[in-house]
């Protein structure tokens, strides 16, 4: 189990990664660069040992965007955390995977979106900057 797995998050990132499964070729470029190992392979329907795509465990994603930058197929988007539920609902994938897992993926995405909105709402307002002191004149 990964370090810190199972612990409640203290703060959610402003953005989370979402894979557009229909564009993913399973090249694993994103898996190699992920610092928290939140990206996993999903076997394909027809040839499960050869054909696959990747998906992201949103509960572990830290929003670093390395996967998005390294994906050669532009299959990964960084989505604002307050819009993550809609992005997950529309990301696509093989029909059997979607039928089997979409409800749980949607539940997790909605929970994280709600948590992010709570965090933003409870964040104390930043105090206004103090006015700058007038410059003293050098002519005397």
C-alpha cells in the first residue's frame, strides 16, 4: 500500500487529472512520471494482456500535472476540482469498464468536488494589503 493511503486529505489541489479513455493508447508515459502512483492500467475488452488504457485514482492525485505534460496523445486533462464530477462523468472508455465502474468513479468525483467547494467556502478571506506609506521628500 502506498505511503499515506487511507488517510483523509487535508487539502485538495485546485486541479485533478482526468484521462479521456478514448484517446489513451496505454503507452504508460504517465505512469512513469506520476510521483504518487495514482495512475493504473485497465485491461481492454478484446485483448486484455495487450490492449489497455489507464485511469487515475482521484483520491490519490495531487494535481502536479506531470501526467498531462508527458502524455504524447493528449489524453489527460487537468480539470478544476470544482468541476471534476462532470469531467469524470464524460470521460468515456470501453463500454464494459464504464458499465462496471462509472457509478463508483462518479461517486468519488462528486465527493471530492463537494469537499473542495467546502474547503474554498471555509477558507478565511485574505486581509487587504496595508496602504503604502508616503515617501519622505529628500529636499530639505
